[in-house]
């Protein structure tokens, strides 16, 4: 879970029947943010503004949603909620909330005609709080699955995983919706490759004909109470992807839209290297928590 304090809030909207949902992370005003995409098939909204060279430094909320690109509409409801709260980037025409959306593909898990929309995003934002929040098959992780790269018969439940690390006064939390092509890396594949005994379960697990390998994506948020500028947040996101690559095998495939957003609330001065190390470990721990409990 994020649990970094300082006004970072998390809320969910879950449809257990349709097997989809969304999760909203609301950041305190003045939070600096950046992020990075490493998968080949991302579904995002306003992610480009997180690039270090872009003008706006802050973020008000991040929306993780199911529903593939349809689910990006959940951000509309979060925009509405933020506007009601007086949140946003100041312009001559009023405040414009900075809401970044990331979506994963879950359309084949339940009722694919049901996707998180504006009302779902609004409800998740309204429900956001700093108390311990649910993990597993909830919010954006409701319809998540993983280990699909070898075919449908190998798929297992994914879900929403979380981790919180603390070193002295520095807190780094990760919240990750795991809907990966790959599976939890236990070292078996690498050892088979080293031994020369590895065999594909299909002729080409990444071929266009393998629909299972094309309907994925692992998305998440890293939050810290450290004081970081936008470029440093970007570097922390890169380290977070290191944790993803350590945990999921394969990761960052052409059929994954793997993306991470980093928000720094700025309460504690610390070494960037420490935050990057903690981010790598937090993302790895969050993903492995999903594999450990099967997303339940």
C-alpha cells in the first residue's frame, strides 16, 4: 500500500460481477511527479506531461483502471471531483486538474461491455482515504490476470499489489495493478535457458496469433515523502521499472503497456540513490505480493 502519509489518499471502485474496476491515488497539492512507460502497448491519458522537459511539474491524481483504452474515461470523473475540491494547475481561465490515467486490458475476464467510466472514477475519488486500503482483486486489479505468454491454459489471477518501505524518515510506497503477459519470476526459466533445456510451449508466444500475449499491462504508482524535482522523479520511475523486470518474466513485452508514475510530496530531504533503491524494492515486493496470494 502507499501509506506514505502527507495527504496521499487511495480509493477504489469495483464491479465484482463484470470483473473490472478502477483505483484512484489522490496526491496533496504541490506534489511533484514524473513517470516512464516501457511496455509496447500502453493505454494512457496525459502521460506525456510527466516528461521532465514538460512545463507542469505537479499532479493532482493518478487513475489506474481496467477496461483497456475505454477505461481512460474514468479520469473524467476524477477531473470533476478535483475541480469541486478547487484542485488544479492555475490558469487565467481557472484551475485545471492534472489527472493522469493508465489502463490495463481486462475485457475478456468478465462482461467486456462494462468499463470504468466517469462515474466510477468519481466514486473512487470520493472514496479515497488514508486508512489501510484493500488489495488483491479490487479496483484496477479486479479483472487482472498474468502468466499468459505461454497461452491461456497457463494464466493465473493477477490483482492489485502493494508495499511500503521505510528507512529512517524516508517512506516509499508502491501500488501496482498486475495484469502481465509474464509470470512471477522464480528463476526456473533462466535456469532452463542456461541448461539448454528450455522449450517454448508454443511456436512463438509473442506472435500476433497469440491473443493472450497481446492483452496485458502492469501499471502502478510509486509515492514518496522525499523532496524530489521532476527529473529525479523520472529517475525513480526508471528504478521502479527495474523492480518490475526483476519480478515479472518476461516484462515490458510488445503486448504489455507497462507504466509507472512517481509522486513526491516533499516532506523529507534525502539521497536520491536511497529513494531509487527503495522504489525498485517496493515495486518488486508489491508485484510478488500478488503472486503470493493469487490476487485473492
